[in-house]
C-alpha cells in the first residue's frame, strides 16, 4: 500500500502547527494585551491630569526650611546601570511638609536647616532661595 493512502492515527491532543494557537491561549493573550493597553492608558491620563492641574495652579512662594535630605538608588548591582534620585523635605512656616524631587546639582547645595523661600506650582517644584544657611 502506498504511503499516501495509509490512514493516519493522530492523537486528539496533537497540535497542528498550521491551525494556529489553541483557543485558550488566544483568549489569555488577548486579555493580557487589553489589560496592558488599559494600564498604559490610565498612566497617560493621570499624567495629563496632573500636568493640567499644575498649570492651572498659582505659583506660590512661601517661607520654608530644609528639614531632611535623602537619596534613592535603584538598579542592579555589578556592571548594570543605576539611577540615583535626590529628595529634599521642606517644612513651611505653616508646619506643612512636602518632599520634592530635585536635580543633583541643586540637592548638593542645600543642607538640613537651611531657611529660605520655597516656590511651587501645584506639585511642581520651581526652586528654593536660601536666606539663612544651616547653623548660622
């Protein structure tokens, strides 16, 4: 009997590589893709709302003091790249504290106890002008 006319016995669980992925896999893949798009969309919308609120807020300058400084280092050890974020906590004359993310060059110029004027617009940091140095 020639090979072409011989009946083949296939397992009901055999996958035909030309028939595409199994239905369950396709459904799970679609759900993960939709979830990823939704998460990215929410992050973008929140960022735009924060940006709009900051733009609509007035620029405020108020007396404040540097009460704390900290650095946050993230990334892998070894040869991998790391990232350092610099934070300063200011306390206003009203007793409210707010932590701001600063550029490394400005972080290095401030010391705990420095007093001056903090300028912000919503959650956006505009600067800190020292009027009294720490310990003086």
